[in-house]
C-alpha cells in the first residue's frame, strides 16, 4: 500500500526468493511452504475472512483512487498490545531491524471528527462491486486450506487483501479483483507461505486461466521490481524495443515452476503491483 515518500512500507511480498532485498533478506527466516499453522491459533472461518472492515485511510484511498496525506487529521499513539511476532515481520531475527519495524508499525490512530466524516461521506458515495465477497468456495479454501491468520502492517492480513481487492474492483474494473485478493497467497514478503505447493491444483480449480497466471507470477514479478534492475531496464527501453516484447518468463516463488505472462497480460502489471504496496499515510501526533 506506499507511493508516498517518507511513508512506511508494508512489504507485502517484497523479499525475493533468490534476489533478496539487502535490508531484509539476511535476517528473514523462511517458513517452509508446507508448514502447518500453529496448533494453538484457531483458523478463522470462511465468514470471518469474507468480512470487510476498511479503516478510514483505506476508505479514502478507495474513494479517491490514490493515496493521500493525513497529516493534521488524526492523532497517533503507540499500541501497548503490539507484538511483532504476530505479524508477517515475526521472521526477522536482527534486534535492530525488529525495533525499526516495530517503530514503523506500532501505532493506533484517532481521527478528528471533521476529516473522518468527510472520509465516510466520500466512501459512501462510491459503489464497490461485491462479486468476490459472494465467492463462498474461494473463501472456504482460504479458511480451511490456507493460513491468513498473521497480522499485517496495518490491521489484519485480510484487511490488506480486501483493500487491494476493492481498490482493484473500482479502479481496475477491466481486471478480476481476485488477483489482488490473492496476490500473496503464493508467497508473502517475509517468505511466509499461506498455502503449500501441493494445494496449487485446488487453487487453480477456483480461478480462471488469467487469474491463476497473474497470481502465480505476482510474488516473483514484485521481487524483480524491488530487487533487480527490471524496472530501470524497461524505462530505458525504446518504444521499438518495448513493442517487440512478447512476454515475461520467471520462476514461481512457491515451487520454482516456470510461469509465462504474455505481453498483453502484463500490460497493467506494474500498476496492479503498486496498488499492493501503498501503506497508511503518515499522521501527526
């Protein structure tokens, strides 16, 4: 969720499997893809995963179609209940990096009445398609076969995914919102894996061909964007060179299988990816 300079990064699927981000990779302890979720933490029901609870800043991003600065519109204090080990950053082992991430993520926002009323009004004025929220088989699969119980940089992991899906449904209406709903199901940024490779056939049966292709490539392409010169090479290419591109081939993070996206499928890929790395606009305390 962060296109704003100086804002914290939520790092959903930022760590490459092979070309790692220097700031995070050495201390990230990968979780095996087939590892079972902790027995002490009950899995959420499908109805819980389907529930949509957008925070005020996400409501405004959905309504406006862009991030915005909330400085002066809310107060921020530390959350005494915050536990980094319950988030997707719990795999970090460096005390310094754990402290830095905790400082970025540990906050509770109290919105001022007038800005909050404006946000609620703007959000109520837009009509977000709700086709995905009625997809019971998909949410049953997510609840029963996957582990989405980790917390995210802002709220729960599912809060982040629902924001991405709703933003896509409203502002990328030519594309299926399931792509952003499931963008990190095959690999989270800190190398946690919500599902095992053996469940790929079941996931594929719930999606169409283009949805599955995008979701398969998503963690790999974002790692290319963050950890390599992929974007700079595209920016430096001439119109003729770009026109000659036939597609993108890469290895899937979850199982190292080769995936290929045609040039038509990848046309909006960077824009869709950037939707998932927006984060909360910085508030003033």
